[in-house]
């Protein structure tokens, strides 16, 4: 379905459920193919979801109804379309736990209030794992009903095929690595798994409303072991949680778990370091697939955090008995320079990507996953390309710059662009957005578009020194960065 058709279907579903709809707004996509919309009604807002993966939809709907009966903080599914592609749920807002983590990283770090929020979240996690597990219909789980040995192998292979193999600098024997994978899976699959496993229990999926955590995106849940979700939350790589805070929260989790079952009985401490490895390898596989292959910048930006986390964990918990896997993990440090790993990544810094391009060749791709940004058409301005002396020059040459600067139209256009761009940059910084794209197009991508892209890059570098800038003159094969 086209976007307009999806919106119409969701609006109609809301209307048929008795809501008076006044607007519908798209919500930025993440790593999935699901499409989310905020449906504005006279009595408040709703979240509408569209996906053609019916089995996944059924899993979320079934789990949501079950967890609501257990009094867990999950969205209420209010309506489902006849074809099961659309459903509507109540809206908890946009304030998620990761926003609070970002604020902490920009400020004084993890404070008592943030630790309190994590403790509340872990307390609820125990309820999901133990109370939510009771009576749950796992036949609805997608893509599998249980996180078993095969699922572990699948995660390890995900890491191998989508992260290790694309990096030719990592040398390994696939036969020996597969042998280690089998042995690793044999051990980890011994962890008791008769609990609910959320699968993607990370801070972006925890919405905060009225000081309480609410939980979304559990459609990948299944029966599984306890440590996996604890690791997913506390070792979320961009959260950069200090190890002493982790240790404190793990102790708190075990205290809450003891109300249901002894942590020693399920070997929690024994299996925990291995689940850290497993989750971090799975995450790197996801970043490889979404970032290196699908070219989504959000996932590319996450790679250095994961590399730093797995290297730190390997120093504390070496993988004795898995020599080829240990060798591969040791070699990940060679990628540090490529991904600028320094252990002190700057979370939440706005990246502005500025492009010059040729309309004849098509619009630049937006690798951030935000769907694009400003595109300014320079073709109504005086064209240096028509002057014989500029044929071999570009908008970066002083002769072309002098020619354009002598035209009044140039300054009118540039002033308008600066006014529009400044408004977005300042607003995006206030709202802690991470990406903005600005593109300038002309006929050939050689003169006017290059001049204006370069001018805006230089202006932003002076006007907003705290942002990260990327300049791409696409047809000229030229790149530059600042604010690193």
C-alpha cells in the first residue's frame, strides 16, 4: 500500500472505533519495516501501526492483551483491521528512557534519578519474565516460540555473515569458527529458558509517562532465558553505562528475581558473561546488516560503541575454550581507527550533512533513515557553466566564487537559505535530534550547487562550532568533515 492508502486505512479504523480524527502524522521509522503513525483525535492521540507481516502483528496483539490482563504496563490494542495489517493502540508519548540516558551523558552522568528509573524498569522486567510468562500463548510467538540452541546459532551466524565477513581485515578459519559456535551454543543453551524473553528490551522501547515505565515493541518475544533481556538493557551500547552502575543494577535485579525464583537455581551469574557476548555479537550483526549493507547511518554510528563494549568485556571475561572465536573478537580492535573508537563517543551531537548534486543524476540518498531534508534548486541562478573560462572549474574555485558573489541574486538566495537552515539547526539541537540533511542541486553538480553547499558548510562551521558537519560534493567526489 502507498503511504496515503495506509493513512486512510488507519484513519478509517479509528473512525469505525468511535474516534473523531483531526490529523494523522508519520512517526520516524527505526530498523523495522513497520510503519507507525500518530493519530490525533478530539479526545487525545493514538498510535496506528501498519505491517504486512501478519504473524508478527498477531504476536504483538496477542501478547498485549495477555500482558494487560496481568496488569503490566503495555499499550492497549483498541482496534484491529479485518486484514490484520493495521491496528491501533493508546499513545504513551515520546519520552523514552534513552532520552534520559542521553541527557545524563551530556551532563553529569548517571545520577540517582536515572538509576531509579532503571530499577523501576528492571522490577517490571522480572514481572514480564515470571508473571507475564504464566499462561502466555507461545504459539503466537514470531518467528519462533522459544529462544533455543538454534536461535543462538542463528545470532552467531548473523554476526559472522553481516559483520565479520564484510571486514576483510579479519582473518579466520570458518571451519574452526563454526566449531566454536557449536560449542558456545551447547553451553549457553543449558541456561533455563522457561521464562518470557522480551528479545529487544532496550531503553528506546521503554516509554516514560507520569514517572512510570511503559513497554512497547515486544512482538519478537518468546520463551527464553533470563539473562538475555537484562543484558539487552544494561549493555545497550549507546547508553555507555558505567560498569559499577551495571553491577549495582544487576544486584537489584537479582533481589527482585529472588521473589520468584533463586538466581542461583537458574545459574544467573554463571551464564551472564556469555549472554553479554551473545547480545553484543547479535547487535554487531544487526549494525552490519542495517548499516554496512542497507547504508542506514543510525546503525553505522552505533558500530564504535559496540566495538568498545565488546573489547572491554573481553578483557574482563576472556573466552577460554573458544580459540577461533576469541581470535575474531581480538581482531575487532583493528577496526577502531575505521570507526573512530575512542571510548568517549559524543551522544546526541547534531550531524548536518551538506550535499551538492546534479539533478540529472538524481537526489542524494539520506542514510540517516529520516527520509531526506532540505533540497535547494540552484538552477534559477546565474550559471557560470555557460562561460567558457569556467568550463573546467568548480564552485570551489575562487574564480567561480567571485563570479557568483558579484550577482545580487546569489546573496538573496543565500540569505533565505541561511534563515531556513538556522531555524532547523537550532530547533534540532534543542530537541537533541541527531541528523539534518541539506542538499543543493544544479544541472551538472559542478558550479552553483558546489558553491552554495560550500558556502553553507563554511557558514555553519563558524556559526555553530558544536555541531558535526559532513560535506559531500557528489559529482566532484569530494568530502570534508568538521566538528569531530
